[in-house]
């Protein structure tokens, strides 16, 4: 395949292109070379990964090879697959993403799970998500909770545009508002957030595909990574109904400090929820008024 796929006189079938791309990604240090090759080629050809192997001997057209070469270059340069394809799956739903939004992580599904457990005990809950990005968490909650009113904020108008498109695509009603944290004067029965929690100096230690491509304002949690936890915990009591809940996602090793912050602001019924790797990833706290 010389340096990259080319139609020339050779017949580049789906399988041959996959094998070449996998090897190329391995050489470039891509963590999941085969998976990445499959996801990109399936996206290009408008099929799924199984469909690739059902048509493994199908030759690619010259224009398809040209487009795929561009995708290979972008991925080998470190660009996240979600930005190349324009989509990321979360909670079994497909979300449009752009560089204006943090790419939704599977770990954040735990935040949705815990929010649903509480929301289902509240008649017609009013829910706020802070820092919605592409809208994945708010839309997943709205999809699951037909009787809920879901509001979501973000400081980025560009992220909110993407979130609104995703809500329309999934047929749910979410109120999107531009705000740093809380909308003024509103009270909710449940507030959820996956705030920026990477300490500023640690941003430069992140993987290149995160550090160089994802929006820094969605990552940077201030000097110690806890800036937004303090701000949310301080303001939340004004925006929670009596007995209302605050649920936050946090970084590895931050749970004790986050618990201290919440205790100082008067929250009770504190509970830590570990993810599948055993990392204490989500904290739940109640405001008794």
C-alpha cells in the first residue's frame, strides 16, 4: 500500500485497507489501532463495523480512498475520532460533537445512572445540568424522564448550538441557557454536573488528543482542579428546593476534598459512587434547607 491507500493498479478491498490502516496506526502509537480503523472506515462507507466484514472483499473507489487518506492523517496526528466523524455514542444515543464540545466519556454514564435513581423518586422533577457541552447528559435524562423539566447551561454559545441540534435530533425538549453556572432565580429538585476538574498545570500532561483538540475551558478546573466544585457547592443552596439533590462527577483522587467542600456548605446524606474501575467517580449530596 506504499505510504497510504491508493487506487492506482492495486485493488484496495475493505479488508486490505483495514489491515494496512491498523498497522499504520500501530506504528503511530494509536492505543486502539484496529478499532479506530474500523470506526473510521465504517463511517466513511455509511455502514457499521459488522458491515465491513460482510463486505470485506469490496474494493474502494478512488474518491473513497482519497477521503480515507485524509481521515488517516487526521487520526494519526492525534485528532479524536469523534471530531473526525462528527459523532459520539453516549447512553445508546448518537450525539453530534464539534471541537466546541468535550467528547462525552463512557464514565459519565454513571452520572446519568445516579441522577435517574434519584429523579425517579421525585414527582415531575425539575433538573438542571451545569456545563452541558453537546447536551449528552441533559438529553439522556430527558429521554428517560418523560415527566421531567430539564434545563441545561453552558458558557459557550457554540456548544449550546450543538446541544440544541442534538435535542432536536432525539426528539426531546431541553431548555438550553447560556450561563457560567446557574440561571438566575430558578430552583430545581436536582442539579447535576460534570464540571472541569483537571488542575491547570496537569492540562499539559494529558494525552495529546485531549490536550491539543478538546476545549480547554471544559477541562481546566483551576489551580487544584476544584474551582468549580467550590463555586457550584456555594451557589447550589440558592437553587435547590428543600430536600433537593446535587450530583457531581469528579476526577480520580478528588473525592475527599469534594466531600469536605460539600460538608462546609451544609450538604448532608453524602454518598460516593465508584465507577467500573473502582474510582470514586460520582458524589451525591442533599440539601435539607
